[in-house]
C-alpha cells in the first residue's frame, strides 16, 4: 500500500460517481466531475455547488471520490457497492440540521 503526503490525484472511475448522476446531461456531468477533481483545493472546491448538483446528497459523491482518489478503494479492495450503500445509509440518517448535516460531513471529508 502506498502513502501520500498530499491528496493523491488518481483519475476518477465511473464506478465512484453516484448512480443518480449517471443520467445527467454532458454539461452537468462535466461540471460534476470538474467539482470532484477540485476536492484537494480549499480555494476552488464549492460544497454548495455539489450539494445542488447532487440534489442535496453531497456526502456520497465526496466520500466515494475521496476514497478512490486516495487509492483506498483499490488498495484495500473495498467492494464499491457495499461501500456506496454504507455511505448512503450514513447520509440518509443525518437530520435536516443547518450545521450538523450531510453537507457538513461532506465538507469535513473534503478537508481531510
């Protein structure tokens, strides 16, 4: 297993993109992938744009992309669909609280 001193920038695989976003128009798909490629940047990444694009479900997108970019999915041989289901369950159980929400959780994951 390799270690990264800074966030790794492995290419995004289609399998980490939420199923609900795979049917997006080419323009929205490009915008979504562009946002995820900015995960390593505090200045460029906008969690609220991702929140809107993912229809209020940013945690799945950020968590899956982060784990894939860091090599955790491949290095630990994580079953992608089980991992996705786990992250979805976490996101689903967040209450609609303006601060401690799935958007805040996604923002925290992005900052790691």
